[in-house]
C-alpha cells in the first residue's frame, strides 16, 4: 500500500487540533456570531473562555482566567468600544478584532492588531489565532 505525504507548508495539511487546548477569550455580543466563533475554536482544539458580551464581563474573565489570546468585537452594545482591547494590551494578551467596522475606526494604538471582517470563515479565524499563540 502506498502512502502519500502532504508537506506541512502546502496549504493542504491541517493538524487535527491546531489550537491544542489554548485558552481563547471570545468577546462578542451577537449570540449567533459568538456561537460560530466558539464552535470553530473548539473544533480546532481550543478552550473557549466566555463568550462574553460586554467589557465588564471581559474584565472579570481576564482577571480570573488564564487567557492566552482573544477575539474582540469592536461594537459591544450600541457603540464602538476599545476598553477590552486596552485591558488585553495592558496584560500582554494578544488578540484580534472580529468586527464589521472599517479599519478607519480603529485608534492608531491598535494599528498593528489584525482585523477579521464579519462574517468570518472558520479557517481564517483559526489561522489568525495560531499566529497569535
């Protein structure tokens, strides 16, 4: 029986659990989007912290859990907020924005933070989270 080998850099190779138990905080106030993010992270072997829908609950999770990285929606509730991003940055926790907002709304202090535009493809989300950890 012959066996074919797929090079890991071919784009065709996908590890079974690329996030391997990494703890990912999900900050998202839209239930269906939060559920999709949670499912993608779990299927990739990650451990989801949350999801949380507001800056206060995110703060509690950051303080009480061993967060390794995070996905952050810019709009929580009625307005854009960067409070969670500021707190994650202060704790040295890498994160990505998952949002429908244009890059122009993002303050310059977060210009280096990756931004995924909703709707997010699961493979894109996982690839970006792997790059953070």
